[in-house]
């Protein structure tokens, strides 16, 4: 499945046993685009004693992030499509807490989801300085359950994301590594982003990254609270709601294909 080009392999542990399997190793094999299936992350569907279901996600390097905005929309569509009850709201246990995605329907079909991503971390800061490769970047630090370094730039096309992205991800200022968003402001209600994801590299979209970028934009006085976020894989609708301080993420989710993978 994919959400705005951010693609995932989903395995339902309610239907197939993964007992005894090293999920980190499985993710490295499955996510490999040359020798595996190829994707930005492996998502596992599990039962939960705290919510309707539990989601675990693993990056291509085998690491396990706290949350994934695009991934949980795909998760929600997968669950909706496979449910006899057609439950359009589901609570999902994640490492970042309980998330509650709501299915977006069009013509009776699930085409995406809206997710209450919760409140951004209270320690969000702007106008921080970072020296990388002899160049200084001004960035915002924002947590959406996972860490983000948001950098506003004039020209996205002048950036070599594959070069500077990993240097920032692994910078000593970020002991747990970080996701990196390079953001160009189009207007108060429209931004463009390129993403370097922690543990995954350059991806076509990042849901938590889009949310973090809007939060950073509001804090820096560069955007309003509801923004269309343009990413290489498509558009996301993000709103940082003033009333409850929660961030809402809206976007597509699509099923691409199904298959069998034999783990040796």
C-alpha cells in the first residue's frame, strides 16, 4: 500500500504467525528494492489490549520508529477493507500513544484517512543553529511522537537531499537521530517539502514530517494553521487546531498489490 507515494508492506499477524521471526531482519529483507519486495517500511497488524488494534512499523534499516502518519492511514484502510463491520473509526496503539484514524469515503470506497496526530511536543523550538559540512542551517526542532528537524529554504531544487540529509540525521545534536524536512514556503496556506526520513532515506512523503513542518511554520510566523503540503508523492492536508492543540492529518491511502513472501 502507499500513502502519497510513501509505500509499505503490511503483514497481518492476526492471520499469520510471526512467532520466532526477527522482525528487524525481516524488514531489512522485505524493504530492499533490489532483493526484496521494496518499500519504505514494514507494518505489522497486531491485536491490542489498549486499543482496537496495535501497529508496529520497521524502517528499511531495521529500526522501529514511534509513528508514521502515512503508514497509519494505510493501516486504517487495510483494516476497514478487511472488516465485515466496515468500521470507519479505529483506535490504534503505537509507540507514540493511541491514534484514532477515521476513514475518508468516496463512492462507498475507502480512499484515505484523517488522523488525529495528537499534540506536538511541548519542547518545540525555532531559530536553532546547526553546522553541517561547513554550512550553517537554521532549523526548528519539533516532535510528533518522533523527532523532526525542519529547515526552511528558498530553493528546494538547489539542495542535494541525499548528501545533506544523512549528515543531519546522524548529527551529534540528535542522539536518537532525526527526520529532516526541507521546506519552501509558497504562501500562508501552501508549502512544499522534501524529506529525509530517519532509517529510510529520501522518501516521496512523510506524514509526521508534514505535520512537524506546519507546526514549525506556525511557530515561525510563516504559515497559517491549515496548510496544503506538497510532497514529491502528492499532497497532504494538515491542520494544527487552535482549540485543542492537536494536529490533524488528511490524505490518501491506496492498495497496490497482494502477494506471498517466503521468509527463509
